[in-house]
C-alpha cells in the first residue's frame, strides 16, 4: 500500500500540507518571532508526525507551515535529491500538497535540506529550510537548558570560547567540522545545523531567508536576509573551510565545490564527486557552465 | 595614609527568609543569634559599612556563620545583597553597583575583580585544563587573541609557581595547594584592582599554607592590588591584613588596624577570638 492509497480515499483526507491550519499558524507565529530575533531559539509545539523525530521533522513542519500550492519544492539530504530521507520527505509533501518539485536549486521557492546549502547561492525570495538535530550550540559546554538560556540572554559566551581555546591547544586549530558556532547579528551564538564550514559564508549577508527547525528539540530559529553570520574565530587564527585543493569532481570536473568521497563498488577505488547532485547534474548536462573545472 | 577609596560598602545587608520588622532588633551580636526568633529569617549580614583603599589588604574575621563568606559573595555578585549600597572605583556608571543589570555585573567581575574560593570546585572547572581555567577569565574580558592568551596564561601560572608541565593538566589531578594557586592565577588574569580571598588556606597543610600566603603577599606587593581576605585564622590575618573587621552574627563589632585588634581587642567577642586562637 502506498501513501497515496492512504491519503486518496474520499473519507480519509488530510489537510493541505498534512498539518491542520491551527498547527501551521503556531509554527508560523514561532517563525515570525525567530525572524525578528535572528539566531534566537524559539520554542514551538512540534507535534507527532508520520515521520519519526530526528528524521527532519523540524524542517518538515517549517516547510508544511509555509508551503502554498504555487511553491516549487526542492528537498535534499547530504546535498543529494535522491537520498532516502529526501525522497521520503518529498513523497509526503507531494502527496499532501501536489506542488511541483525540482532538482534545480534556481527554480525552487522552498528548499529543505539537512547538511548542505546549494552550490549556487540562493537569491531573494527563496527560502532555505534546514533540519537541525542539535539547535543549542552551548550544549557542548553546559548540560542545563535553564543555564544555556541565561547564557544566551546575557551574552555570556566565555565558556564557548574556552571550548574553542582547548580545541586549538590540543589540535592546533578548531576541529569542529559541522555545527560550527556562529555569531548572528553580533548577538546570539547559533548552531548552523549540520552544514559544513564550507557553506557558512552563504548564510552571511545572504539574499535569501534561512529558517532552521529542530523537531526533536522543539525549537525554530532563523537568519533573515542581509544578516551577519560570523563563525567564532580567534584574532590570530582565522576561520578556515574544508580543503579540496587539487581535487576535482569525477562527474562534472568542478574544482570549486564541496566534494564527497565515494568508493567504486567493484574496484574499491575512491573518487570525489560534488556533494550537491543538482548542481553536478546541471553541469554534466551542459545546462550551466562549471564555475571552475579541471576539464572544460 | 592612603586616600583613594576603591570599594565602599554602606549598610550592606543580606537576609534569607520572609523578614519581619523585628528582625533587626531581635538579632545581632548582643542577642547572640542571627536568626530572628519571630519569623525565622536568617540575617546573614546587617548594616555592614566599610571602605577599602587602593593597595590595602582588609581582613575579615569571625566564627563560622558570622557572615564572612556571604559578605565577599555579595561583593562578587554571587549572591544578591538585600540592602545597602556598594560602590566601586573603575565603574562610575552607577553609584550603587548592587542593582545594575547582570551583564554589567559580569563586566565588573571579569575586569575589576578576582575571586579565590575556599573550595576550588567553586572557582575552577575540573573538566577543562588548568590553562583553560585561567584563559576563561581572559576570554570573559573579550580578549580573543589566541597567542596572547596562551602567553599570558603561561606567565600567570609561572608567577603562581605552577610548573609549566601542568598547564594542560586537569585541575582534578592536582593537589589542593596547586588548585588554590591556579585559582589565584585566574583571579589575577586581568590585573584587577580588587581580589577577594575567601578562606584560601583552610584545608591546606601548614607548609603549603605558608607558601600560598607568601605568594599572595608577594603578588600583592608587586602589583599593588587591594584585597579582601576572609579567614577564621588569626594567623592568616596577622600575616596579610593591614586593617581588620571583626564580624559576629552578621554585624561588624570592631574594626581597626590589625595589630591594634590583635594586641588590644576592645569588643568582648574580639577578645575571645584573639585569646582563643593565639
């Protein structure tokens, strides 16, 4: 039995985008507050969904509360439109809304993702929805929620800095690869979801709106367009991103994209491909020209 | 005589409990209790007034429960004083710093004060390295230059006689005396004009006590820091303090030059204290 069979019956219909209008309004109200206070975590109800918490329900509820019949939807997981989680979320949203979907990030009005932002920077009018596992950047250093909220309210971030300091002492540089703490609008420290360091610059002073939802932790937060998002860095140790120098995508040849390492099933040979499959496809199909490529 | 007042407390009071209009009359040194018999309120501090001058060490003595620790904790904003006024040179925005926002209080704490607690568990975090504990104070003061923090931390730990090998050791692996010295290094990190010492040497054996006290005296002379030294040990007070307050049941019963109090105590309680410990 498919989801469509469940939803399609005349007596058994879900509301548009699954959530009832009251539930959507509750999420939207939290989102308005989140946009008004960039980087501040706003609690929301996060009711049960047909997808388990921890599988993107935060982002899903944000998408469900915002999506309209005219929206064009793109959903990715690890940068890929075709991975299991993305496919399932897409199926649910299409079945309950009937909206058009796309793999081309330029076409999308709503783009839901977990680990990546598209290689092509998003533009005005587009909304990025990120699924967040751990919204609290201070959880690393403080287990108490009461205490972390006080720390945010008072801008008491010395302990976050101490953890970076210890990291540099032990490893020579900050070793966090994802969830790298950022100062938003020079006020709150935010965890930018599990996107890599590579993508952080696309949150800073962006054209698009970024909304972040954590379903299990029941928090939403936001980075409005043209808001500063600065990774924490010491004055003398600049923030760095992942290093792919000397590597190129085995499919499209790009040398300026975030690369995944994959292994050939037969030979076991490793190779690198673009993590953003939509971008890689566009280049491979000749729809766009790679910005920088090893072989043009 | 030193002229500049660094810290001035006026009528400082701290109570725990509902309080009633008789609390003031029914507690205090002459009543022999700090618990109000009518409402059960603990009057930990009442009408404490003193001035601390620049470069001076003021001793605070008294028995357990006399309000010594409460006093320094109110000054360090660990506790909120319920009454009175506190003013601090270096923070001129408000005459009374007791009711400023917590963000402002933290600025004062990180830039103008240092604290050494009796129990290192309160002053240090045992799950980060000794170096990071000291660095925390610098980071609180928004110094974000890694190499400078690292150098300053090393310098501070060296000045408190912590071998450099222990910089990256967790404080829980170190001895009590070593932990106290890390606390001292942390308290001095931002060259604060005021350092509060709450029973720093209690719980240390006598030889270690002597070394820690020597260290405090040396650092104080070198840097001209003002200090509030809380102790129940008259020996510590004799060694460190220029002037001394004697606290009993939350009230100051005597204040004066340390030598004077030790040689010629006026209040019956001070007499008892001096004679029973010396």
